[in-house]
C-alpha cells in the first residue's frame, strides 16, 4: 500500500507531538470518491491491464485536458464523451490530480 | 469496538499537551481495529472488502464466501458464444488474502443477529462484527413460472448465476441439432443485468450462425421494452435476421409455465416446443437478506442512498443487486461502484469523518459479435429522490455510430472486463 488516506498512527503521533495541529488530519475523500469508479474501466489506480488506455503515468494536465475535451465533444471517443459530461471542471481537476499522484 | 475512534483520539491528543500525553505511562493506544464482515465475494462484496483495506489497512476485514472460485456473469455470454472458455471468467480470492490481508472464510453465511451484531454460518460459526456488509446478489422466485423449480433448472438452465449453469447451457447448445429452437425467457424488471438476456441472444446466435445455421433463438419476453433495445435490434437485423426473433410481453411473449419433461414452455396459453430452454426467472435479494428480515415486500433491500446502510438494521450495509440503489441498474459495475462508496462511508464513520461527495458510475458493454460491441453508461449522484443519473451525461451509444466505434467498443468490452476484475480481485 504505497498511498493511503490515513497516516499511520505511529507515524502521526510522532509528528503530532512535534508540530501538527489536530485539524490537519481531516481526510478529504472527494478526489478518491470521484476517481474510484474510473478504476472499473481504467484498472486499479488507473493502471489498465487490457485494451483501455491507462491513466497511470499521465500528468494531471494531460488527464484533465483530455476529459474536458471529451466533455465539450472536441475530442471524439466512445463512452468517454458520455461519461465526462457527468462532472464539473473542478471535479475533473480533482480526479486528474488524484491519478497523477499515483506512483 | 472501542468507542474512541482514531480521529477523535488524535484530536484529543492534539488538544492535550502532546509531549505530556505521550509520556503518561497510563495512556495506551486505543484499540480502534474495527471488525468488518463482508458477506458475498462477487462484484459488490469483493470490491468492498478490497477498498475497505485500501482506505484503512488497519481494519480487520473478513470475507465470508461459500465458493472457492467465482465465475463472473459478465462475459459468461461470450463463453456461450464460443469466444472464451470458462477459465477466462474464473477468479479466486488468493490476492485479496495475500496482498490485501483480507481474511477469507469459506462458508455460507446463513443468518444475522442485528442486535448482538453476529453472523451465523451453515458450518456453525458465529462471528461478531462492528459493521456488516451484505452483498448476497440474487435468488430466484422458484415456481413464479409454473413448473420452474430447482430441479427444472437442471434441464432448462437459467445460467443467471455463472458456473455450472453456464457449462450446462453451453453443453446443451453444443448437443442441439441444426434447425433447433433455443428459447430465452427474460423476466420483468427489476432483475440482474438488464441487457444480459439480449447479449446472450446475440452470442448464442453467433455460435449458431457458424455451427447450426438453420437454428433459431426465440426470445419470449415478459417485457415490452429492454435495455439498449434500438442498438440490439439494429444489430440483429444486420447479423442475425433469420436467427433471432423477439416476442414482447404484450404480444404473447410472457412465459407463464414450463414443462421440462416435454421441453415445452407456455406463453400466452400457447405451448411451444423447444430444443434448449434458457429460463431466467423473476428474482429477489439473495437468501440471507430476506431470511434476516432486510427486504421489503418486493423482496429487495431498502438502504440509505448515501451509506448503503440498511434502513431496517443499524450497522448492516447492503450493496449490489440485492439493494435498492435508486436509478442504478443491477449490474456488476454498479455493485463494484457501490462497494467503493460503502467502504469509504464505513471507514469515515469509524473515524468520525464524513464523506463529502457521493459519486457512482455504471458502464456496461454488450457484445453482438466478436467485433461489434455496444454500450450504456451513466454517472450517478445523490439527490433528494435518492441516487439518480446526472442529466445530460451517460446514455447509450449513438445509433448512427460508425463501424469503427462498434469495433472499438467490442475491444473495450474485453478491456473493461480485464480492468474491473483486476481492480476487484487483483
């Protein structure tokens, strides 16, 4: 598990004791909640084992501009034009950021 | 479990003099290792178990599943069409155990005690939980079609749970004479995998066209409309005009009785002789759900549309085909998407957090031929009326899409299958 939303307790206590205020720990689920369904086609963490393009290795900008182009029908795909229209531009940026941070 | 959630503990820790708190010898770390039991290792349950551990690796997650191996309904039609063998749709739980540290109990969960928060299994185990996730899939309403009971399903397979039933139906197709009639009888809504019967008709027709071209596929439908209907019918006209015939419910399609001994099905008071009968009976939530009192009078499980917690019992969540999930269809993709949302909601609740956004997706491909696929997709959000599709998004593919699009969707259908099964079981 390379990336997880929860900082391990042991690691945190060390940090907390030194600097962090408690509020820093609130987890923002939004990017994961928006991005998790994508794995159903693009593979775990966007790493596709089959014919559907991987998101892994793309920059946030590449993912976001692609999604926005599908959304506006400036780029022609198959299902992506229909799916991209389900998200606001801000949500697209959150999802793109989420996948670009995956190792 | 210990009521002090990790986050609250940490908040408390933050508000105390941190160094002093850490130095206090009486202060032990709280036991926040919540016990989550997931029942059912299909698309919903296996995804939820997996994502619970992804969200919080410290959780104690146990998956109760009676089968050692799981055969997916998705792509079982392609097995019937001769495109793949059974190995392609077979998955196991080895990686969920070794990689994600999920405990697997190979047993059948038979009932729950929502007050004591325990699950009983048929082998006599009693397991306690802090949170329970049920993903029991469907069961059949035996005898809703007169004469269609478990014994009849060994002669007239439903093949609506993949595995032995898929193998049986395939065997019957292989043994059938050229010039035979295959009846497919889909039920009324709601049921598992709305486009499934029509993809099945396509894949069986694909097999027959090559090997038994004088044969027919007769769809005797309880309904007058079905999923992706226009796209299916356009493609049938092109590829299988002399093979597939669809009879809607109002025009005599509704099957009311079967006679396995004489291989007849009765629709609109007419007895039809058939060589192979694939009867897909009306359905309800899987066994454990109705035995535990989690279903409504229609046989499905009402749930909080955000958390998938049962509206009947606290700390019991129901996902997948068994649940009433607003406008979402009963599909593998939908169940998997629900498994992820449910996992996040449980983890957040255990940590005293909230999940701000709820978002689900369903994407579903159907194969007409090995090179011709069609799709439907939707993005779902929470509204006052429950889970609804985002307006202006989703829908079926365009009717006038070029052949290259159909070809790509056939290729992507397999890509989808490889991705989602890797996401769930990998």
